[in-house]
């Protein structure tokens, strides 16, 4: 007795023990199902790569503001979003965002909501304050200059008067000593040596003083005479000087008042750059349409002759890319809301969103949908953000399961009703499916594998595959009981033992080959695909155990119990009762009898066409792949538990891509030192070249004013130099040739940049712990509609320009789009590798097992050949239907082999068994095709139905996967019942037991190869 016979005997002989053990295993494994977590982030599909490592370095070493931030884009649409009413409505919307208890905690501290109304109001406030500041400053400068000049004049006048007084004193002294000297001559000498105007009256006073000096009788009289001759002569002049000093003091007081006023206005001007929302609203309300248009003209005006923007560059970033410069009319504008996430990594970089971010963005969406015309005086508000995308992706998974799960079960029930026509057998089949799902999801929980987009297909996959086991076991059991195999076994237990013994080895081989197909995905560099392979392999193994042990044991107990009470449990096997089904199933054997080589040639020609189509199939991995279209109308008529949600993210994403700058669509080029310092003139020259190339690239976003959004150390330095005089002096001094690129003392320029604009500098320049400059980066805003291939190719070419041919610098192009391109390439790698591994492993496995069990290794190769042909058929079909390789369809090649080989194994195994029984080629072929073929048709119908319902899934990759997998099963079934019979006939005649005879009858055993 073989091991298979002993194992089957243990199951059928001790059914209650088998049932108890399987139920305990179900409970233990099922306990893990509650531990499953859910994940919809695309970040989980990224494998380790230099680009992902560099992006992680960028996120950890560069900063442009608060960490862990994400942005939401609100697109406001109206007849004219730039008129006063609409802009006030947008500010009202901003106020609602700030007051909402779900949204407000997530908003960043500064400039959390920015749009054109904020920029216009701020500019208007700054204009008003700036006008007062300019006028006050002009008056201050004029008065300050006047005071300085007057102070200098008074000082000079005082010195002149004092000098003249000394000259007069010396003249009086000379006259005192020389009584005969001429008073007039002495006075004229003084007058000629001074700029002070002295008249006749002054001479009379001087003459009187001279007489007093000459006639003085004592010191007191002499001193009085000297006083009269100096101070008395210049009394008017000193009085005038004193008056001018008093006037100067008044001007000084006024100057101090203007200084205080200027200081207050400067503070007010600084505050005007960040006015409160209330101040912005008040400003707009105080302006008329013409005043608003005037400010808009400055902000969104046409470029000047120098090629620079005549208005604010940032203002154009909020306008559609089709906006006409200088216009004051637009149908749409954008609000950018900056939020702070509580997650451990930057949301923009990882594509993940915390619950708080997701809930807040959903609250924004609800707010925007609550009649914006009445609330905010605008027609429509579109909300686009990572939280909404994550929510819709997760919701599409839930909705897909809610719809396809019941539909899959319904299809299976219908198929089982047709195949079984027995309520108890149908219920046993459904019970088995439930047990397989419990085992599989319990395993996921215990293994810590998160439920992601891929695993929505797992229940359908297992429903379709596991029911195959039941159909084959039950159909073979029925054949044995009714005698359609040539022998009848009266007892339920005996017929089940024969059925399991006969079909069991085929089920083991089927399980093994299917597991090989699933486990071939372990070679994929993408973790979720690896996990999908492991979980699916476990699930199909669980199906073998459940439908090979638990369900047969239950059927024996139930049928035995019912037959013991007079119920007839003998049922006809599907496809064995003659009629139309038998005729259709016999078509393959009939063609094999008439022209096997013609059948094989036709199959090869079709496969050649499929192989050509396979070489043309595209590969795709992008955010758009996971966004659902709005579900069909009929789905909204489903009962509430099955009714899907509304989906708008994909439509909104397309709109933003076509019309606006995507806040999350950026490529980055990391430049690191490889011998040449990043703080060098040579490095800046390379960066300048790269920046120009990025600006000229077709994938770079061009705003409506012709500007491109490219940030680099050079662009940041040029921007800061335009507004900061101190840094401008440093920047200009380092640029000796005047080309706008510093060519000396670059490290000093970087130091100055960090001193005056640390946040902006840290966004493009990275320092190590020692303060050395170790890396810089370029950030390029790319078109959301640009293909991954184009973005990756362009950015890598630009990075190559930075590196140059002489080395010294290492430049790596990275960013989310480039990482998605890498995933796309790895998907293609997965397709090729998994196909080769599955084919080789299955080929070797079947040749070895058939060599051991049937004595013919070539029978294993013949069994696999129809499946290999069907791979080309399905790939050619993908090309004709325009379905690319994505995260699900990328596994179709290994699944085609893993799933399809089951049909061939069942037919080959049954053919060999019947050949041993009858010794007749054609009778064996007829029995195999009509007997096993009937079971294959039933299992194919259930599997196709199960996978076909995925076409109704909300998640797009699931739809494509369902269609392709359903066609895969059809092709595998057709290949097994139409092509495999001809291959078996050729094998029988030339490599098998019939190679030494010319007739179709032999009792020889299979020849050893």
C-alpha cells in the first residue's frame, strides 16, 4: 500500500478525528485575522535603491520649513475668481477652514492658507503703509540733512564771531598802548580780515570803546570798555546766532518725532507682510474694483524688458498655466493649505497621510461641497490632497470587496448549482471556502502582513481556486458511486477513498505547481508582491488541506448519516451523462484522433502571434493607477452595505495636472562631493548649467508668465540678493565676471546666505555636523501629466550634466516620479523572472514526479506545454486590450502557469489512470476528457466567474486583473481539453506506451525515458 493510500485511508477511516483536528486548526489560525492591519500607501511598493536612499537623505538633511508637512490644493472656480466678490468669498472659505475643529489643529503656524486674495490684500496693505513710510522717510531725510547743514553753519558762524571778537580785542589793546594810533585804521583792519559784516554803527561802538580803553582809570573801566568793543560791536550778530540755535533745536525735536514715527511705520510695514485674515478682508472690502485691478496688474502683469517677471513670481504659481499675463479675469485659481502631520516622516515625500490629515482633508471636501455659491460666492471648490487620495484608495478597496465578494460567492453558488445540483454538496463547498479564507487571513494576521491593494484579489482568488478542489473530489466521488468509471463502490466511505486516491495525487501536484507559481514572486524586488505570493501559496495549501481532509470527512459523515435514514445520495457526475456537454468536451479528443499535428500547429501559430503582442505590453505604476473612476450608475442602486462611495480624486488629479502647478510633483537632483567641494565655483557653474537645462526641459512646469519653478542654491542666492543689500554686496563681490554666478569665495557666500536667510538656504544646501557643506540639491516642479519615462530620462540627463566627464561631483536624480519609474521597471523584471522561474521549476517538478509515478519524464513536459502556450495567448490578449503590467497584472505570467497547469495535470493524470484500467488509447482519452473534462469545466466556470466579478471592482488594477485572470482560466481550460489531447496522442505514439504499436490498443506500461 502506497503512502497516498495509507493517508487517504486514515482520513476516510477516522473522519471524526480528522474533522476535530481541522476545526481546531481553523480556530487557532482564525484568531490571527483580527490582527490584520490595512495599508494603502504606495510607499510600501518601493524597494531599496540608490534613488530611494538619496530621497531619504534629502528628507533628513534639507529643510524648507516645518517638518512633517503636506499641502492641500483647493481649486476655486467661478465666472471670474479675481473680482472683489469672489475674492471675499475665498477669504470667507479660508475663515471657515481656520474655524473648523477638525481642520484647524492640522494647520501650520504661519501662512497655512495662501492664495491670490491673500497676496492681493497683503500687497495693497503694504502699498498703503509703504506710501506713508516713503513720505515720512523722505521728510525725515530732508529735515535730517537740513539740521545737519544748519548745525554745521552755526558752528562755523560761532567760530567766526569768536575769532572776530578776539581781533577786536587785540585792536583795542593796541590802541590802548598807542594813544596816537588811528581808531579807524584799526577797525578797518579787523573788518578786512573777517567775513562778519561790520557797519558804521559798529564802528561808532568800537570808537567809543577805544576812547573808554584809553581813558580808563582802573581795571573795571578798562574791562567794560573791552566788553563794549567786542561783545557790544557783535551784539546783533550774537543775537542772530542765538535765534538760529533756537530754531535748530526745534528742528531737532521735529527730527526726533519723525524718527519715532518712522520706526513705528517700519514695524507696521513688517507686520503688513503677514496681516491677519481679518485685516486682509477689511482691506479688500475698502477697495473698489479698479483699485483691486491695479494691484492685480502689478502682481500678475506682463514681464518687463529684462526678462524678469513684472509682478510677483509666487502669484503666478496660484493661477492656471493658461492664464494670460496682465489679465484681471480668470475662471479658476488655487489655494494652498499647508498642514502639519503627526507622522514620523514628511507626508509629501512618502505619500502617506495620518488619520488627522485624512480626516481634515475630508472635512475640507465636505465644506467645499456645502453649496459654495451661497456660502462663498463661488461656483465650485475642488479639493485635492494626499489624505483624500489615501482615503479614496482605501475606500475603493473596501467597496471593491463589498461588491465583488458577494458577486463571487453568487457566481460560485450558481456554478455549483449547475455542477452539483445538490444543496448539501453546495453548502459543503461554501463551508470549505469559508474555512480556507479563515486560515489565510488568520495566517496574514499571525505573520504581520498588512492588507493592501493586492490582497483584495486574494479572497476571489481563493474562492475560485479552492472550489476547484471540491469539484474534482466530488465529481470523482460521484463517478465512483455511479459506476461511470467502469467500477462501482456502493459505500460512501469506500467511494470517497477511491476518489481521493485517484484524484488526490493530481491535487497534490496541482497544489505544488500552483505554489511554485505563487512563490516565484519571492524573486520580485517589490515587498507587497512577495507577500502576495506567500499568502496565496499558503491559501492554496490551505485549500488542499480543507478540501482534501475536512470537506471529504464531512461529506462521508453527512452522506452516511442520510443514507442510513433512507436518502439516496448517489448523484450523476457533471459531463458524464452524455448529451451536449459530453459532445462539446469530446471535441478535443475527436480532433486528436483525426489530426493531432494540425491542432498542435494551429496552437503554435496562435502562440507566435501572442508572443509578438507580449513584447509590446507596457508597464505601469503610478498614483493614477490606484484611483477609481466614479462607479457606474447601477452600483448606486445596490443595497446600502454594497453601495459604493463617490470618487472624485482621479478627475480632480487630471484637472490639476492639466491646469495647475502640482505641489507634490517634483523631481530632485542631489549633488554630493566626490573630490570637488559643493561649495566651489566649479560646482556652481555645473549647477547653473543644470538649472538652465531644467528650465528648458519639456517636463518642467512653465507658469503663465513664462517662468519655471526650479530651485537651487544659485536661484535662492539670486532671490535673496535682490531683496537684501548686505547679502547682495557679498554676492556681487564673489561674482567677479558679472555673469550672476559667484566664481570665488563660494563658501563665504554660503555662510552669508545662511546668516541672512537660514530657512531658504537650508532648503537647498546641506551641512554636516562640523558645519561643512556636503551636499546641495535642485528641486524641479514637473508636469503632473508628464510620463514617468520622460521625467526620469530628463532628470537623469540633467544629473549627468552636473557630474560632467571629469568627475568630482556625484549627482543623483530622485523624487517620487522617478521612484515610481523604478517600481515600474521592477514590475517588468518581476514578470520576466517569475515566468522563467515558474516554467523551469514546474517543468523540473513535473518531469521528476511523472518520472517517479508514471515512469515517463517526458509526460511532465507534455503536460506543461499547453500552459506555456496559453501564457503567450494571455499576453497577446493584454496587448490587444491595452492592459499594461501593473502590480496585479504583473503577476499574470506566473499565475497563468500556476493556475493553468492544474487543468493539464488533472487531464494527464486521469488519462494515465484510464489507460491503466482499459489499455485503450481512445477509450482512455474519451473517459478522461468527458469525466475529468466535466470537472474541469465546472471548476473553470467557478474560477472564471469568481475572477470575472473583479471586473466590477472599484479599484482599477483589480478590474484589469479580474478580466485577465478570467481569460487566463478560459485559455488554460481550452488548452487542456483542445490542445493537450493531441499532445498526449503524439506522446503516446512516439514516446509513450504506444510507440511500438500501430494500433490504439496496448496493455504496455509507459516507457521509461
